[in-house]
C-alpha cells in the first residue's frame, strides 16, 4: 500500500516554496561574491545548498509526475529525498575539509582572507 507523500504540504502553493528557495539561493550567491571572510563564504554556500534541498523536497512532496503510474511516481519522490541526503553528506564533507584548510592557513598567517588565498602557490 502506498501512502501519500505529503498531505499538509500541498495546501500551500508550490510557488511559495520555490520562491523561498530562489531567495535563499540568491542571498547565498550574493554572499559568496561579496564577502571576503572564508567562514562567511562557507555559510553562504551552505545556504545555497539548503535552497537546493528545499527545491528537491518541494518537488518530491508535490508529486508533479505527469504520465507516471503511482508506483513510479512514488519512486520518483523517493529519488528527490535521496538527493537531499546526498547533498547533505557532500555539504558536511565540504565543511569539514574547508574548515580544516582555513584553520591550517590561520595557524601559519594569523589572518584569513579570501583574496590572500591566491598567494598559496608559492
């Protein structure tokens, strides 16, 4: 027996969720371009990844799958939720590696600036 994926979510229009995801992604993109502190840049990247997760979950919850039968639509919804898990795992690995690099640079220079990171070639 297949259970409905989301019943309460579909009471709110899909455009609200997609609009929120768009605003979150744009704010994260602006933060990556404007800010110079690497920790803030990582936070903005995480905001962008969360916006993508919101979009994946929105499409999985609303079940917009024209031409698919119930079992295939249910599997497609599960694929959206699996992608959210993968994005969260990649984000956790990115933060762990990125913060490790930032800490190593801070120990060497006592200052961390995104513009100065290009001088790591020497």
